[in-house]
């Protein structure tokens, strides 16, 4: 069985997060897709490789029930910190 996570890539991202890699705004394409295809009708989502959590946080603020997966501990820590700033969100 092959691994779902490339260890070289995971280590590179761990290094990025340990050095303070952060993003503050969601991806503009995600914002467009949410408006065009989801028609602002919140539902359930899964985000694989959520990184710093800005896209996850955006979708949660829009009312979506979102579950995130990431193999990088630094990303999980960063995203949890951001999600705790939103009321009524379980992280």
C-alpha cells in the first residue's frame, strides 16, 4: 500500500509552519466557487490539506459544516488557533 502523504512535502510544510508561514485571506477562487456553484446554500464539506485554515475558516463563517484533514501538525495548530476566534465553531 502506498502512503497518502508524501513525506518530503509534509516535512517541507512543517518547516514552513515552524518559521511562521501564515495566510490571512481565503483563496479568491474558493470565494468565487462558493458563490457560483454552492449558491450560498451551506452544507457539509471536507477540505483535504487545509494548510493554515483560512479557506476552512471562510467556509465556516459562511455557515458550512466543514471537516478538515491535514498531515502537518503545524497546519493543524495554526488552523485550530484561527478557528477558536470564531463563535459557535468546534475545532
